[in-house]
C-alpha cells in the first residue's frame, strides 16, 4: 500500500478521485488512527482526539500536494504549515505512512528526549516546514512563505491547516486581512472544525462566526465533510484553481473520529488512552495491539534525532561602501538606517545572484524611515498596518526562504508587544533583521507607554538573536550593512533624537572613514586610568561629556562603547576592570540591561572592581528627554558625581 501511494502522481489534475485512490486513503486512515493511538499511549501523553479529527485532511494533503519525500528541499515545493501543532501524532502518522520516514521511528520515538518527534510539530521531522505550538501564528507564517515565493518568483502553493478553537486568536484576523490585501491567492486554509477544544464545546467557550469572519475579509469559503476523502480532494482542487482570492475550507470533523467512545469527547483532546482503552480502540479499528513491541523499540532508542540549529539559506548580497556622516552633520540614527536600507536595495534590486531585500512596516514608515525604500521599491515593501504580531511572524517566515528581511518598528511594538512571535521565529531559525527605533526614555514626551526600556532583557532571553545598539549615524550605517549579509536574527536598537556624531579625541568621526564594525568587539572611545565608563547608543555622547568634565577636575577615565549586548568583548571588560572602578551608563532598565550583562561577567570571572549601574530605575513620564534623564539620575552631572564619589575616596 505504501509503495503504491508513494509513487502515485502528485497534484490535483484529476477532477475526482477514482475508486482505487479512495480505497487506499480509507485504509491509510484506519491504519494511521492506530498509529496515533499507539504513539500517544506509549508516550503517556499527547493529543489523540484532534489528531484523529485531522488525519483524513493530512492524508489527502500530503498525498497530493507537491512535496516530495525524496527531495524534501525542492525549491519549488508547496509549503504546508500545521498551525495547531499539538496534532503532531496525526502529522507524523500521515508523513510516516506516505514514505517521508519509517513510521516505527515516529511511533517509538514520539515525545522521547533527543528525537525529532516532539509533542508539537517541528522541522526536525521530514515534511514539516514550520515549528508550531503557539496557536494562531500559522496563517501569518503561511503569508510569509507566500510573500517570499512572490519575491523569489516561485509559483508554489501554501496550505495552512488550523484548528477551529484557535480561530479565537486575534492574529488570525490580522493575517486574513494581510493575505487579502496583498492578493495572496495561492494560500489555502483548512480548518479542522470539530467544535471541541480542551475545555469543552468550542462555540460555547467563545462564540464566533468563523465562516462569516473569512467572508467579511474577502476570502472564498468552502464547507465540506472533513472525513470524506472525495470532498477534501475536490475542495483542495477548487482552492488551488481559484485565481481571485485566498480560500478557506471549513472541514467539519469529529473529535476522536474512528473510535466510538472517543468521538465528540473533548476529554481526549489532550489525554492519552489507558492500556485498556487502547486495547478496546485497536479492536474497533481491527488493528493489532503492538504496544509491547514499541515499548521494547523505545527502550533501544536509535530514532531520527532532534535537529541542531538549521543551516540558513546562503545569502548573497552586495553591501556597498559605507556612508560617512560629517562631524557637524546632525542626523538621527533612524535616518541613517533608512538611507542604508535604500542604498542596499539600489545595489541589489534585480541583480542576478543577489538575494531580494524586503521591508515590513506597521504604519510607521515615516517615523522608522522605511518610507524612502517604500517609494523606490514598492513591490518589496509590505505595509502590515497596526498588526505587529502578524507582521513579525510574516517577516520571520519570509526570511527563511533566502529573503533579506527587515522589520522596522518602535521598540515597544517591535519587541515588547511581539516577544512571543520573536520567540517562535527564534525556534524556527529565522534570518530576521529587526530594527527598533524610539527606544529608551529618549522618546521623551510620548511617555511611559512608549518608552521601550526592557528590550535588552527580553531579546537576550532568545538564544538565536543578537543585539546591537549603535551610537551614531556612522556606526548605524555600518551595522545595517553588516547584518544584511550576516546570517541569523538581529535586533538593532535605535533612539529617536538626532544625537551628535561621536568624535575621537582628535576631532574626527570615530566610526567614520576606515572604521569597520565587528560583532562582539567593543570600542575604546576615551582613555584614562582612574575609572571606566561603559555605555552605548544615545548615552555615549553624554558619557564623553562626563569624561570632559572629569578631565577638567583632574581625573582621566576610560570611556568604552559596548554596542553588542549578546556577545560582549571580554578582553575589553577585563581591561576596564583594571582601572578599579566601572560604572555602566545606559538608557535601559537598570535590572536587565548593559549593567547586568557586565556585572554577570565580572562575577563569573572573579573580577572585583568597584562597580555601579546607572540605568532606568522606574517608568518615566512625559517630558523633554534631558529632563527625564535628570529625574532618573542619568544626566551628565549625575554621572560625574557617581564617578567622583568613588575615585575621590
């Protein structure tokens, strides 16, 4: 049976499934239901009920969609996103029975430490394109794949399978509107509509009009019996042949379909069967009880392993020549970002061999300075509106296809509001360039709701993101060019004001001319031996002012710029410690910012200089930035007093 199905033709060219195909699918459905129950009972946990309501959808989808067990990374393959990732037993059963891997590996290795077959679907498993688990993000990821395909001039289809309960999530509404706005007619949503979720009946837990919601956002909606293979096939065929709108298929199903005592029972949403229940269920399915066999297999191990970090698609891009901003040129870092972004696009747009560059915005283009890019390259600019959660996921998913993807937003929206989306991006090894402007209390009069002071602590919780806080337009320009050609996720934090160009002691731009940005390398800005001030971003020029005032009082201190907050310059910190006193000076939460990073290093390496942290100690109000810094004890005079209080002892 498996070999016949594996070699059968792909695609939806046939108007209807013939008798043989229907018989094959029916038999696969029976066997796969046994696989679902065996793996969840063996593991003692999992989600059998929803997996059994989704399995018929998965079988038709993976059987006919253009994905290939013998060529998993085919560049023109269709993309399938399983949004309700807890139905992993159904996904693994379908993929295993259709030849993507040995089914015994999925059954024996399900939810076993070190194997690919985790409790929620993830990309270690052949045939899975996107790690999921956080409900409501799958359609956004599908939009990202569709946008990426458009930019790469690919003609693949995108299928997003979802649960009905997760339709309660607001991010799905955001994604529906985005897909319709950008004419992503190659997206098909399939909703497993079993009207059950963990706590009970879906329409009682949260009433919703799923069909009406899709229709009101301009989608075509089809309703089918989600256990009728012919109807599933024909609905998918109609969807891929619809040219004027994305399509949603509402597949009416039954929780626990195929086992009488499970059907329609939400208690089996996330609960494995007992051994006695398992025997009764296998008897109904007329399948052999092989639990003992798989228990022995599980003890032996040797299953498909969990992946390490995924290799990011190689990016080829011309970064050009850095721009030099003169010492008397007053330019905000956000403008320098916008200028660099546009220049990168000019150098690479439609250039053979160069990766496409895309920019995503959330109704802030004139503030985050993506507007000039948008005007020059409208087909590569995507306006997500006030839909940050959706846009963060779309940008992340698109970046995995080899698109150099920039997502620009205010810090409070681009990090604090979308942390969960970036966490899932990180898990999916995306290649996102997150540019957050308006960080810190330098935003001033907008007040505490818009003062992003916590981004360092948040993003440093994510293992795959690297943080860079440039100090002036020259360093910003070079940072943007650096991250464009560098693989992985980056956060570049940029303030709002027009801060001065950082100058060397000889009066020339420190980060201009021949300066080259190297990730993880700190910059010595001023020399001295009495103490070290460590700073970055929009506080660095204030630290220099403090250095000048201290020099006037007869004290020479070092000033160190640490712009990279995920991989600090250890040699520089050791050198700073030799002065006997370190004070960190930053526009971040004093509990989780630069000071805490430096303090951790000092403690872990038994370095014992005197040490003080100066940072944001509480939410600030609405006022001019200088007034807010003074209230927080972060004005230049306060820094000078802090240094003198120690070195005068």
